[in-house]
């Protein structure tokens, strides 16, 4: 009879999709017998391994879905090289309270100061906390929205963009959007605002220059800023480009000067 139930245990684990528990069943049973575990201890140990395996698979799947151009960690960020950033603010964001509050994160600064590193690293923390995130360059987003409009599947794309808990919109302002592109991007910002779904946004533009980002439409730019900044954490990075620092350290001269961005806080 016991052999029958042992076989059923193996079959049941497969049927329930508990493959980590299935793979570790024999080894765990032997350890339980050798150490004289209680039945509940044996079951808890086996299910703990299953939960850990499920968590790791979910993190891996959501990381692939996020489409990060590369993976970054907060622990790797050099705060000493960017003293304008208060590490306590980043630590607070890493708690993921901003997700629960529907609070946006806006990272401003010139190219190469670590905006994208911080954006990706915070998104990695969100994924590790069990949330779905999606990373996309702002111009790529605009192109996707325009293509979806032409292909008559814009509602489906918009719906997908409001499914994930966190959207990372990178490099807004590096290239100017056309009027239709700006309007479509505004729709995404507006819909996520209404649903209290946060955006992490990086930009090299001061707020006073955002009209140029939105096809010289001051009204649209103002409306976008109103939604993005209503509940937000703004981080203005005034440091030098990491890439230029590396060139200087390597003895390569450059005539490019890095200018800090002073966002309009009014």
C-alpha cells in the first residue's frame, strides 16, 4: 500500500506542476528519514523548495519580458561619483513604496550620468518584489504606437502597456517627436496616470524645455508634466558623464563639456 501512495505522490506532484518538489522528493524523503523529521517538517521543507524554485522562474520570466538592454543593480551604482544624488532617496525607492502609491520617478540629467542605470536597477528591484516591468526607449515607444495605429491594433497595444505594474520610459527628449507621436505617447502617460500605474522616466531635458519634446505643443507638454509630476519623485543629476570620466582617466582628451540640468520646479 505504501508503494502505491509513493507512486501517487510522484504522479500528483507532476499533475500539480510542482516540478521542483518532484525533483527533490527522493532526496528530501531520505533526509527526513535519516534525521527523523515530523511529517509537517518534511512537507514544509519540500514545499519551501518548490516556492523558491517558482519565485526564481517568475523572476527570470519577468526579466526576459522587461526587455532590459542590459542588467544593472543598485549595489553597483557609484554614488561617490554622483554626489548630487541622495542615496537615502534611492534606498526609499528601492522599498517599492512608490509602486503602491502610484508615484512616478523622474530622472533628469545630461547623458552618461547614470539615469538609465538607476531606472533599470529600480525595475530589477520591482521584478524581484513580484511585479512586472517593461523597459522601452521613448522614441521606440512612439514608433510602436504609430505602427499600431497604422495596423489598427492600437487599443490592444495600449491595453498591454497598462497591464504591467511599472513602465520605464527611457531617453525622453533626446529626439523630437512628431505631433502624432507626441499625442500617442501622451495617451499612454494619461492612461497610466488614471490607473495609478507608475512610470520611471529618464530625460536630458529640463521641464521648461518639454514643449520641444511634445512637437512644440505647449498645452500637451503641460498636460503631460501635470500627470507625471502630480505624484512623483524627481531626481536631478548634476554630475559628469561616466563615459567622459573614463576617457579622462584613460588619458583621452575631449572638448565636450557636461552641463547640469536645472529643472523648472514651478
